[in-house]
C-alpha cells in the first residue's frame, strides 16, 4: 500500500501546484463605452422610425449599465426596459421567446422572480458569448421594441475585433501615403472618437445619413452640387448609424468648389447630386456617442 500512498501524495502535490490559469478563466466584459455605443445605435434606429422608447443596457449578470428615455416616452417604460434587458441577459435568450412560451400555455413561468417576459429584450453577443443585453420599451409596438433592441445589439458584433491597445497619441502620415489615399478615395485614419478620410468622387453619389458622425469637409479640387437636409428616399440602414437612400427630396442645394469648407452635422441627410469631374476633399469626422450630434 505504500506505493498507493506515494501516488496519492504526488497527485495532491501536482494539483496544488498547477498553474493559476487552470482555476480561473479570462472573459470579455461589456464596458460602459460599449453600452453607450449600443444605446446610440438603438436611438438612431428609433429616430429613423420616428419612434420613442426607453433603452436599457445591462451586463451579463443583469446589472444596469446605461439607460436613456427618449422625449415623449411614458415614464413606466424605463423600468420595463430594464426588466426586459435583465431577463434577456440572465436567461441568454430574447424575451420574445418567453412571451411566446407563456402565450402557448406555460403560464407558470410568470411566477419567476425578477422576470419580464415581454418582447423587446435581446442579448448582446460578442465573439459568440453573451456579455449583456439591451431592453426597449415604449416604441410604437412590441415588434418595434424588439427591432430597436436588435439594432442596438447588432452594433456590438464588431466589438471583439477591435484592438485592446491604446491608440497612439500622435499619428504621422507621409505625403506619399496621403496622395495615394486621395487617388483611391480611402480612409486615412479611423480611431475611437474621430475619423479622417481622403475622399474622392468621380460622379454623383447616393443619399446618406450619418447618425454619429459630423462631416467637416474641405474641398481640395473639383466642384459638386451638394444637397443637404430634406428627406432621404427609400432609406435603408446599411450598418449601425449609417442610412443610405436613392436621393433626397427637398433640402438645400449648393455648389461647392476648391477651397470651400462645409460642416454637415450628424443626422443631417447629404447627397452629392452632381459631380461633373474628379472631386477630392478632406473629411474629418468627429463621432458623437449619442447620435444625431447630441
């Protein structure tokens, strides 16, 4: 039996001295900044549909991180949105699934504590893992609650791809790289808080709305007829905070040319309606976390 005692002692020693990573795991967590970006995307979707709503974001444990209630939304929607978000987070499922189950006859589920089985709560998933949830209440319908929540959750899909290292304090771009960028019309720099684009157009464009970005445009060469304001025809959300359409109805038209500066606030439609020849322009895009320049 002595050999058995020796073996058990060795196993105990190895277990006690195993690397620390065997007892703990590393996981991603939703930051306050991420929660605000999710809410900003949801607000943009609500405004696009001329809807109100209270929008709440919680962490994976259902703890409130951020909450906004759009003007004109009834007061009770705030607590309801928090309940939807918390339910979606701790059960890791959209709340519509529970509403459907209860409608199907499983009414005993309503007895669960801290449970809001109402459509409009959606988990926030990053790198195939639930890191929190968003809840919306007070839009024009339950279906719209969920659509607005889904738009917010979709904004988090790219969070895991972003580098964790801090952005450099100073960025230097050599003139050759800048010239090459203007020749193709590509971004020069995109970081948290702002973007810098070397833009080029060789013809007219489509109508656009940037919910989070103010465009500060400096024309280097060429001319264009630009329409701002008005209403976008056939609007479609191409990504969170970005709306595209075929044209603009109404609005103000102005001819811009070399040396001109145009500042287009976030949320204002813009359309390069006429571009008779190559147009190059430098664009700085400050980004608002709250959408529509607010």
